[in-house]
């Protein structure tokens, strides 16, 4: 009886403690949400503040962004297109590679796998200047293609797919071969559908990485109407603050779709974002 | 992680692939000798074009002076210029940032994960999700929020707290210590949830039998933590700290979002920021590449030390 009481006391303390921690961690996002209803001139002057005048809250920032911020919506479109391209292409190619490394026995297989691990360890930032030179040389600067290209065969995804495909039932492949199916048919019709959960996890990882990608698009995108959301929003971060309405409401509209996706597909977000490690 | 799905519908899809007599070329394309290489070819191409070639070209560029239409070899002159006060400032900023983020992003998530994994806390899934949500934001949006929370105005959240504690308001973006604080807190805020998940995954792998055996032996809660939990967390701790170190040396956005490319007295300058500033900003690609090669060597040495210290080949990633 006594120990139970002590334990429930501890449980109470720990749970309240975690509620506080969660609140502190979520505070910036809650602050952003509330501030997006404040007049942008106040926001620029006061920053995000505890002393909010609730009678001043209004929808002006959102009205403005939906009616007058054409450039914001072109950034939004660019981000959507680039993320969609990245997801489709990188899933298609990375899953092929990972699958082959897992199910086929061929010369050089181990070498390729070691190369995948090696590329995982080379920071992109070190290759960015020569890659940028290459894009300039190929006259690809300021195109979707330039942004997407370095992400198409993502080593993280190859590694993840390879680990996942190792657990696929290869007996199915033999059965299909006897039925006269080609290796490609086996892959696209039988094995790829079995890789569904891993595809979902990687779609989220690649999509989020591309949605939030900054440094590489900053290098290769030049004109305002080609900017992605992070690049475009960053240009509004000036001390003069003449565009804080777009900046603040635009940030909210950038985060909200992701948070909604997260609520519905939490399991895949978790698998995707922690795919760098844990177990082998 | 998720288990492979079930293949109950496969026989149906098999019937659709009717048997055809393939010609020679198609048979070649479908032979088990060729197929794996076709599958792997995107990786081979991307490795050659997007990794190997730029890596070699980057090293060559670091020995060149690159002006539009005029490229010449200048020997080691770029490297002689690398070791200047600005580079040392960038390197020391980056190193301090790495040390602080490694400490915070290893210990805090470990502690939170141990608590979340215990029977003490209720509503675990909600807390786990809330802690994870910052990872969904981009550094730019997150940084913008932190800029507004840590604005110079007396009315900003940070200065309201500071004033409440009886101190003067702080010009957060203009002091060396607070500049570092801003970058570290922004990175920590965004990554804590992901690292908590890494630790939680490992904690859930520890078999209950170990704890039951310890209970039978009359071990206290602290002893169980000290002799069972902590030792089992060693591999994941090494992994988390390794990726935090590598990410720390790659840091750029956390600085860019507060000061763009130039901060007062370079208080926010990082090594990658310096590459960007010189290579893109000043259009001095040769010099920028030389800084890149030096950074590669630094990361390489750290990886080797890590490899020796842990005795295993550890993977690092983004």
C-alpha cells in the first residue's frame, strides 16, 4: 500500500514534468501560430512575446498572403514540384539498387555496398563547389533538375532498402521464374509491392529532406520565381521587416501540412527519420 | 521497424505474365549475370558523376585560381591562404558548437528516453510525438521563430524571461556567447526528438529478463540503471554522438538564418559558412575548394579516431 502510494506520487511528478518539457519544446511553434494572427508591424517591433494583446488578433496576414503574395505561392509550387520529383525519382532508383544488393549474388556486390557506406560518410558540403561548377558548365543552373539531381540516388535510402529487401522471401522469385516472369517483372510486380512500408518511410525521409533543403537550392536557384520555400522565406528575413506578414503566415502554411501528415503517418515518419541507424 | 508484408495476392499477378518466346537480346538483358548490374547502374552512374568526379575535381580546383575563362594552377597558394584568422575563427566556432551539441544532444535525449521508457510516465505517445515535432520544421522556419523569440526588443519572450530574473535585456545576435547559444539551442531544439527515438529503440531492445533477474537478486532501481541500462546504451550513444559530430562540422543553416553570410566580428562564422562566403560570395572557387579539402581531412581524421575508439565500422549520415 505504502509503496503504491509512493509510486503513484512519482508517476504524477514524472508525467507533469514531461507535460512541462513538451510544452517548452512546442512553445516556439505555438508562439508562431499565435503570432501569425498579430499585426505584422507589432511582430516586427516586439518579436514573439508573452504580452499579447488578444483584442488585436486578426486574419490580415492570411488575407494578404492568399490575395496578394503571388511570389509566395510560386515558391510553394516549386517546393511541391521539387519534393514530388525527388520522392518519385529517388524511390524508384534507390529501391532498385538496394533490392539488387540484397537479393542477387554478383561480382562487385560487396564493393558497391562498401561504396554506399563510404558516400554516406562524405558530407555533401565538401562536394558542393565542384558540383555547382558542373551545373554552371552544363547550363542547368536555375532549373528543377539541378536541385533534384544530387538527391536521386540517396545512399541512406539505398542502405535502408537493402536492409529491408534482405528480409524478402526469395522463394517467390523462383516460383515466378518458373512461371516465365522476367527479372524485371518479378521486381516491379512482386517484390516492389512487398517493400511498401520501407517505401513509405523513405518517401517521408526524402520528401521532408527536400521540402526543408536549403544549402544546395541556395546555390543553384537564382531567380525569385524559381525559389523554394526555405530560400524564398530566407530572403524575407531582413531587419527592415517589410514582409513580415508573408514571412509569418507563410511559415505557418509551410509547417502545417507536414504536421498533419505526421499525425496520420507517425509510424513511417519515425521509421524514416531514424533510418540512419539502429540495428543492422 | 516494420516487418515485411505478406504476399498473398502474388499468384494472381503471376497469371497475368503470359509466357512469351524472348529474342536473344532480351534474353541477354534478362540473364542473371546482367540483371543485377542493370539494377545497380543508377548507383554506379551517380557515384561516378556526382561523387567521384566532383571529389577529384574539387581537389584539382583547390590548386587552381579560377576566374571566368581563366583557370591556372597556382600550386599550394590557396592552402597557404587557408590558415588565416577568419578560418581559425570559423574552425573554433564550429568546434565549440560541435562540443556543445554533442553533450546536449546525447545526454538530454538519453535521459528523456530512459524516463519515457520507464513505467513512471503516462501518455508516452503524446509526449514522444510532441518532442519530435520540431524535427519537421526547416532550420529556416525554426530559425525565424527563434529570431523573433530572441529579438533585441525588451518585449521578446527571451528578454521578458531575462528581465523577470532581474537581469538586463540582451542583444542576443550581437554577443559572441549568445550567438553560440542561439545556434546551439536551435539545433538542439530541432534534433532532440529524433535522438530520443534512437535511444528509445535501443531501450526497447533490452530484454526484460535481465531486469527480472536483477529484481530476483534484489537490485535497486539505480543499480539496474547503472549495470543494465547504461551499458546496453553504449552502441547507440556512440552512433548518436558520431552523427552529431559530423552534422556539427557540416553546420551552415543555423548560422545563415541568424546572420546570413556576415556576422559582427564573425561570431557566427562556421567552416561551411566560410566555404560558401569565399567560394560563392567572393566567387573564389579555388580557395573555397581548398577550405573544403581541409574540412574533409578534419572529418576524415575524426572518423578514423572514432573508428579506432569504438573498434567498429560505424555509419554516419545526414
